[in-house]
C-alpha cells in the first residue's frame, strides 16, 4: 500500500490542485474539496481490495537477487453529471439540444486485475461482480448497474479491445433522481476506465457516449437517447444536433455563466417518480403519431408549416394533446438555435427570455409538469411558480428540466442572490432540495493516470 499512501500524501500537499481546477473549472477552495474526495475513494479502495496488488506478468526492480512483480497502479477517473439547458424532449425526435456537464460527478479508483472479471463496489451499495466469460444480456439484470457494466464490457470487446478485468470503488455526489443523469455519468465513467485500461485511449468521447447508450438500451432495458451520455463524455456547454442520430453533430459553446453573473441551480420537486413510465412514454409516442400522420417517422423531418396546415385534418386522429406537443417540439427545437446565438453574442437578456419561454412551452404545450389527472400532486408546477415569484424581477430565469412530471426545475439565479434563493426554496420544498452547481469544462476523464502514479517512484515523498 506504500504507493497509495505516497499518492495520498501528494494529493494532500496540493500537487494535483491545478489539474482539479482544470477538470472542474473551479476555485482553489473547491479543488481542495475535490482532492478530499480523491483521498476518500483511494482509502475506500485500499480497504475493499487490500491484497493482490501485483499485476500479472509485470516486473519491477531486482530485490535480494530476485525479480519482483511490479505493482499495478491505482488510477482515478471522473465522469460528470449533466444539465439540459435547452431542448426539452426534442432529442427523441432527432431535434436539437443545448446541454452542459456539471461539477457534480462520479469518481472511481481503479486497478486492473487480469482475472477476466470486474469487481466494482459503489459506496453505499453492494459489490457487483461480472464474469467476463459471459457477456450476454440477462433479463434478471435489467434496471441494474451490473447490466450497464456487462453491456459496456461487451461493447468494448466487440470493438476489438481486450477487456481483461479490473477492481474499482466508486463514489458519487450526483443525486439520484435529480435530473442530472447519474446513469449516463456511470456509463461514461466505465467507458473511460475501459478506454484507458484496455484501448490505449483510442476511443473518442462520442464513441464512449454511444457505448453507454448501447448498454442502457440493450442491457439495462431503457430506450434512452444520446444527449445525456454526450454531455457527460464531451464536457462544457455543447449544442447537439441529432438530425442524423448515427452521426450527431456537436459544437462547444464558449460561455462563462458564472462570469456573466448567473448561478445555476437545480431544484428537486420531491415528487414520487413511481408509476410514471407511461407519462414519459406518451410524449415520444404522441409526437411520432403526428409525424406518422404526415408521412414521416419523427417530427424533425416534418415541415412546420405543412404540419400547421394539416392540423384540421389530423386532429381527429392524433388528438389535441399530440398536436400541442408537436407544437412544443417545433418551437423548442428552433429555440435551441436562438439560445446558442444568444450565448455566442453574450446577449444575456435574450438568453434569459428564451429560457423562460422554453419553460412555459413545456408547461403549456408539452404538458409535463404533473401527471395526467393529478390534482393534489403538482410539485414541479409549484416549484416553477415559486421560481417565477423569486426571480422574475431579479433578472433570473427558470424552466422545466429533463423529463418533467415528478422531476426537477432549472433556475438561473443572479450570483448575489443564490443563498437567499436557496433558503426560500428549501423552506417550501425541504432541506437539500436546491442544488447550486456550475458548468464543468471537462467531460469524462482519467484524473490521475499511470504516469502520475509511477512518477511517485522518481520523486521524494511529500511530508
């Protein structure tokens, strides 16, 4: 464990602070906080996997006339959660979205084991063990993390990369159910681990995102799009166009929200996510019914004016809500391009206007602020109402975030008002319901790599 303790000493001494500042886009103070998380996951790993530190076939220096196997280094990886800034329910119609990686992430301490198995412990949960001899889909594993691990390993092997096994400990500060996409962060984390350990970092971020989507679709059993994985894998603020879903086009948008005076907050409505599968599934189904009525598969291929002209004809067949949801798609898809232009022009007033407009479109046309027929439980709508009350005259903005119904609300809060806004919102919706976050410039990555760890042998200990 000597190498691990040396690494911990160097992290404690601040020798990796600049790297953490670069990864998280943060201050020196936050870098110190992130450093403490690195140390925590390293200590968790040392406790969970205390033995068998020697890698197969490796050699180190000669000691007492005998060659000893070289200790495999423990590496540290990070993958961020994501926030959707523009384009609510547009990606599944091959539309446009605006998204960003955030400073909430999943961290992993990882060491290859050469045993043809993956052993992964997520803090607070049990150990997942995957025998790499069998990477077929298992129905019994649907909706579990082990399914994602198996699916990603299978995809890497199918692409010709020899996944031979590793041990890992994982910690996360991405709140589950927060709309910040902890599942995509987990997939991107695993993709980066396998890319570094077994593919010589030859797999690019978009392909890592695709691998995560593949695992989620085929192994986990969720027919998700690609937005969450791409935002986590690429990093920063990105505009993504899914017109060709096989080759999504993305553009990095250089804009500093905090520098412009806006803080980003995610508000958890606290509503129960159970029994909402049909509510979520109805949105793409109804949008596609409109597209089908006009001879297409998705709304992106439909001419908006042709749709408007056809409303009297198709309304009796598809229904009024499907028409309204299609109207939302066209306006929010177009709005993403306008939001990108506003950010590029540093036109903050226009950006805020578009954000509010998007939120109202989701509420009125898309109708995803509460479940159909629900009169008592309308938490998302109530959060939006309180955001408007607190931010309307203060130069802020607010919108539905992610899937909606029982999910989260996104608020852009003037920096000087964050503390007061948080207190006011948590007084109504409960402690911990308001999550101040910021955009992180870096996607999934290896934070401390083999070179960093092996350099410990060439440098004196930090005391």
